[in-house]
């Protein structure tokens, strides 16, 4: 599998993100390997919070949450999916499949031997992470889901369809602008540049362009059987499951109620609506979200 690697100098002096880069190799499923970057902060013996990002962000999205979580004695692991952040970026759109993203991140979890973990997931972090939880339930103690869903081959609504169309038709895939569209706060130029940093030019963005097309919103999508199998597990999941959704997201708004209705572990939990937060709620209200996660872990 051919891939590109973003030069290190693209990641110097990013505001609020001075964490040492860490790397491991995963099988690319074609006989080669890909380098995956991850942040690993906090006490090694502390309870693990696995933070999975979505489209088109990277672990930089968690910079406001990490200090709050680590101050509470938690170990935070925040990987970059292949195609994003400081991870290697396969060059062909067809290199990216839903199944491969699940496989790649499952390898990360196994290589780091994460156990008794709390999954925090948003956007594609949920599509990938909830699959992993269902397929590796013994490695997870609880789940916190923000502005995400796990589709089963049905339409995702007009808001998502508009985004899907736009993602394929825009001549330049402007990552910073996409982040700005999904937040309610005004992002300063340095923050926008940090989200753009992994992508020196369009050749690095095959994954960012491909992600929207991989969401299984038709019954014949190849990911539907695996997602249905995941739901069969989640519909019997009795470990704690919390939702913390931003209040200003036209794409995933209302999906928190679906999780509440379908997942037994969601019953009686202090589900939270994060005020003044859009789709990228970690950017808008990262400290508040981290406080919710800390309280949830301490209570369960």
C-alpha cells in the first residue's frame, strides 16, 4: 500500500498541543505496514480513556480535554486514524474501507494492551469505536458517546447527504473550514492552521475525502452486516453507557435518544447536553466534556 507521511515540521509549535508524539506499526492488510501516531498522557497505571476522533480532525481535537482527564489521574490515549494527523496516509481512495479502519484501530488497542478502558468517541470515532467495543467487549468498562451514531443501512438525513455531496465536489478540501462549519465558536487562524497541518496538499487528503462515502446509509453497503452484529451486542450491553452531545449539531442531533432507547447500559445514566457546542463539541466545550467524563468514571 502506497502512503504519504506528513513532514514533522508541519507539527511544530501547535497551540495547546505540546505532547510528545508516539508511534506504532499496524498491518496495512496488504502485506505491508502503516505508522500510526498516538498521544499517551497521564499515569501509566491510571484508568485508560481511549479518545477516538472523526472526520476530518485528528488527536489535536482532544487538547482541551487531555489536561482535565490527566489531572484526575486518568491515562489518555488518543490515536490518529491512518489518513489523518501524524499517522501515515494511504494515497488511494480505495485503500480506505470501514473494515480497515476498525482493523487498524483494533490493532492499536491490542498492541498497547488497553484493558478496562473507557471509550470516548465522536463522529467517525463512534462508527469505528462502537464496532470495536462490540467486537472486544472485555477490553472496555464503559462508553461515552458524543455527536456520533452507528448506522445500519438507512438514510442519515438531509444534513449528512449535503455534507457527503459537498465533500466530493469541493475542489479544495479545506479541513480548517470544515472544522469551523462544525463548531459554534470562532476558531482563530492558529487553530485552523493546526487542523490543516497534517495535509500539506490535496494528495494527503484521500482519507478525508473518502470518509463521508464510507458511512453505511444504504441496505447493500458492505459494512451493514458488521454494524448489525455490533448492534446485537450493544442492545445487550449492560456496562455504563453515557451520551454527552453538543446542542447545536444538525447532523447527529437526536441520535443520543436512540442510544438511550436501545442500549441497556444507558438506563439511569446522567446523560448530558453540552450547551454552546456544535458537532465538534471537543473544540467548543472540551473542558466541560472532560469534566463530564471524569464524573462518569468516578461514579461508575
